[in-house]
């Protein structure tokens, strides 16, 4: 489970900031991904799977590079 007291990166290696883990709906994890020199807001499922913004199976949905992975000290 994603937690505020842990550090995360994306599977693609980008730095992540987690703002909240108690949001409503099916994407309760809110945060941002550091991409190309700027923070880009993003949301995730409880298991750390990235939200896909489309309604059909697309290249973005099949790409898991924005999924969260814990950074172990």
C-alpha cells in the first residue's frame, strides 16, 4: 500500500512527490511526477498503478512507466 512516510519513483525512474493517500474514488493517491524539469500532477490507484486518462486501451494505458515503486534506503 502507498504511504506518505515512504519515498517513491516511477517505474520509468522519475522522482515522485506524494501529496495525499486518502483521496476519494478509485484514484486516491495524488501527487506529481518530475518530468522534463517540471512537476506534473498525477493520480494513482491504491496499489500504485498510474491512472490512464483515456477510455480505450491505448499505448499510454499499456505503459506502466508511471506506476509507483518504493525507493528503499
